[in-house]
C-alpha cells in the first residue's frame, strides 16, 4: 500500500465479529480518489459492515486510515425518513443543503414541486431518490451509497444512474462507494470495483479489468465475472 499517494484513499480493515461469526476479516482497502467505486457482494457478505467501519460508526471498531479522508456523507440501505418534515426542511436540517440549490441542480428532474410535500407523503422510492439527490450535494470527500437504487422505479433508476455517471453535482475529488445487487447499475456508473465475499475483500481494482472478452454482451460478461468474485463457492449459502 502506498501510504503517501495523494490520489488514493486507504484503510486498514480490522476483524469484526457478530458473536462468534466473523462478518468482516482483517485486511486493507485502497480506492482511487475522485472516482466511482462499485462495492459488490452477496447478501450478508459484509458490505454494510465495511461501510459502517469506514464511517467510524461501528461500535468497538476504530477507523485506521493511512490517508486523510475528510468529510463523509452516507445514504444507508434503509433511509431514515422523518415523516413530518417537508422536503425543503429535510434537505436543510438533515443534509445541510438549501432547497434553492437542490432545485437549481436538479431542475430537469421535476423535483421543484416537491418542496412543500412532507417526506411521509412520498412513496418509498421517491423518498429514496430525494435522499440520494441531497446526499450527492453534500460536498463530501467520501460519499457512501448503500443500495441507493433498490426501491426506485425505472424512471428514477435511470435518473439516479445519470446523476452518478456525470458527477455534475459532485466535487471533482470526491470518492463514491456504491453498492448494488444490480450489476447493470455498477457497470454503468462505476470505473473501479471492490468485491466482498464472506467478510473478505476478494478484489479491489479496475472494473473493466475483470470483464473477459467473449461473444456475450458486456453486461452478461460482467455479471458472470462478478459472480465468480463475490461467490467463490458457487451455490454457497450467505453468511
């Protein structure tokens, strides 16, 4: 690991157990700054535990970063929604983002009319999309998105992928860690890949490098390659 390299973020990962079962195994993680990094793994592989460790939110786990991280932003898999808050209040009080900036940045997404709507009045998918959009405006050095498109309909998923792809609202040096169970989302929005299997980081590097040549579509080849990295024992039960 190159501790001095300013173009990477690097951490030492401790072993984390749930009871007698290890859910995260000791190792290291290095990702490029200013890039979108896919984090892939089966259910129960340890992705969320890894995220919580990197955020310093894991009880009994001390973050050990060998490079300066700075400000972080996080969208959890199950986004907490204060039902009484309006969308405007939610952005300001929870994310520190004024609605005027939100509306200007996303003027083509039809979110302006939502300002006075209560968060509890939105569908689960719409609330998740709003949470994602505000998270991307937080000007953080590290943005962690845990299954950010899981509840989105086809239209909002396409819009979310576009937001992640073009990075127009994201600081140039911000690093995004994005998990998803949909390979297409990872392939279309990320340039680098981290794979987690049974609490172990099995791959960290260029995403395109894992895609073999072949006659199938690029999406199919990526999905097959990804499965071999996140499920080293095919058909094994989630841990």
